């Protein structure tokens, strides 16, 4: 039986080459590596300059030795004297070329191998940089042939042949000296950079990271709070933003906990409320049997309110406090919806009146019950703002204006109240955050916006100030108007 193929373990960490885990250690290694690389870049020019100077010293010594031959009788030196001059100059052969004629001035023993050539007259960068490495890799017992311009006599060039063992030893010593200095500088600079960055960068970052880890483990832990150092660089900005983010998250978590507790309480209350509403529906059915005309006129409105309340309580129990039922959007006549919402919100009862600039028969594509809840929340807030305005002697007005295009319907609901305070504007649509009424829960606008967004639209604050406040409800679609029944006097439709 064949072995089953091994499945890759996606949860296991991938293997990788060794690399220091801490930021400080990485900075130390990177800094030392950069200094070492810079040292390696400057190494060939330094070796080339050292070799050139070393060979020039040999050439000048040999050139001075050739001056002795000019002072000798008939320009001739015996073999012993020539060997002594060559040994003093540290060379094996010396020749001079003048007017195209090459003359051997000091002659040493016969060479067994052809020497390699270093032309000090060549100004090419590549050959100058390659010369010391040619010397270091030439092997044992090699000779170097050097050509240079003379300084102490008139000639085309001076040529020497010298053993390269001493040059190679000097180059090797100089190479190790440079490498040692480079390593010392790399370690020293790396250490200084390590200490400075660790003090000014790594430790503050560790402080920020530790605060984030503690906050993630326990947002209520006092040690998780980071105290900004008021630095003016990126670290100071990061500390300040982390402090603000922690404050916002704590507020959001507290609001979430409050919502959870509220949801549990609402579920319990709704359970009992649904039983009460069932009793109220039974009572309304009994009232319908009385036959009184006034009761008959008011009874349909009462039944609609009871049906909405019963349906809402059922949805709360079924979906919980934070989840709304999906809207069943349909063309909904707007004037009857405004009329019912204004009556439930208390408009037209001494405090404020409704003025609707809405064409007769205008419709919006919305869930009728959810549209009713949106309008009631907005109108009730407007009425409470007008009623709570200090020094107001007369009732205000709530105006409604509808505009439609091929893609959306926009309903603007405004009032002539005192406006929304600046502090409340920041969290206007957050639960418990935007209420200006001491007795309000701060949920009306949050619920209204959630219902609007559930339709694919939105609820926004258009403007606010001492002259009043305007909200805009945008819902997708623009149904064609239908023939509408006559509106009540509280609503003033525009005939367009």
C-alpha cells in the first residue's frame, strides 16, 4: 500500500535563514555590514596607491644608482661594483631608453622566467587597480618589470627588474592592516549607531509595542495606557495617535458593552411588551364592535400602531438588538407616510407644524414600516429641539422637501431649531453619542441611519446652525408618482 502524500502544514512557520530577531541587533549587523562594504570599495585604490609608491621608490633608487656609471671611467663598472649598486637599490636589472635606443646600465644574473610588467606610465584606471592583485597572485619567485618616467636624467623611460617577494610581503601586511582598521571602524560605528538608535528609536518603539500588547490583552488595564512623551518626531506622533486610538477603542468597547446589556434588557422587556400588545389588540377588536363613529375613525390608526409595535417586538426577539430585518422595499406613497409619522412624533400639537414641499402622489422605494420609523425619529428629534430652545415664544416648523432623479430619491427634513451643538456633531450617528436631550437615549439617529443603509441609501447631516438643522435621507430608486388622496391640513403638499 502506497504511502499517502504528506499535506503541507500551512500553520507552521516557514523556514528561513538566520537573522537577528530584535531591531537593535539588526541595526548593529546592518551598520557593520555597510561600513565593511565601504571598506571593501576603498580597498583596491588603497592597495594600488601603496604598490605604485613602493615601485616608484625602487625606480628612484635604481635611477640614482645609474648616475654612478656616468661618473665611472669610460662609463664602465666592474661586476662587483654593479652587483653592489643593484643590491643597494633592491633591483636585479636597470635599463634606460633614450631616443629610441635601449641601453642596459646595470646588469644582474640571467632571468629564468619572464617577469610580468607593471607600467607606471599607464594612467588607465582598470590597469592601476588590477596591478596589486596581479602581484598578490603571481606565485613564488617571480620578477616584476617596471617602466617609469625618469626624474634625475634625460631619457624616454627607465626600466627595472626586481624580485616581487618583498613587494608581495609589504602588500600583504598593508592589506591585513586595512582589513583590521575596517573591522575596528565597522564595529565602533556599528556600536555607536546601535546605542544611539536603541536609545532614541528602539526603546520608544518597545514602549509603544508593549502598550499595544497590554491593551490587546486587557483594554481596562491601567498599565496599557501610554503616556505621550510630547516628542516632535514620528515617535511622538505615533505615541499621540496610539493614545487617541486607545481612548476611542475604550469608548467603543464601553458602548458595545452597554449595548449588549441594553439588548438583554430590551429582549426581556419586549417579551412582556408583546403580551401587553396582544391584550391591547383584543381590546381594540372589542372597541370596533361598539359602533361609535369617532371610535371607528380612530380605530384604524390605533390598529396600525399596534401592528407595528407587535411586529417590531417580534423582530427584536428574533434578531436581537443590533440586527434589523431585511427591508421589503416597495413604492410607498410619501404624503400618507409623512402624515402618520408627524402624528406619532407629536407635530402640530402646539410645538411645531409640518410643512411638506412634496408633490401629490409622490412615492419612495422603501419598506413602509422602516420608512415610518426613520421619519418618526427625525421628526421627534426636530420637535424636541424646537421645544427645548430657550426663550422661544412660538412654535416652530419642520419642513420636508423631496427631489428625485433617475437613480435616487432625496428627502430633506429640516427644522428652525437651535441647531446641533458642536460636541454632539462628532458622534451624531453613534449609539448613545449624539443625543442633546437629557431624557433621550441617543439611539434615534443611529437607528434611522442603520435603516437607511439597510435600503442601500444613507442618512446624513446636511447643515446645522443657529438657523436650524437639515438632514437628508437618500434611498435608491425613484418610483413614478400615483394619484394620491387629499392630504390633511397639517401637511402642505405642493402641486407640481
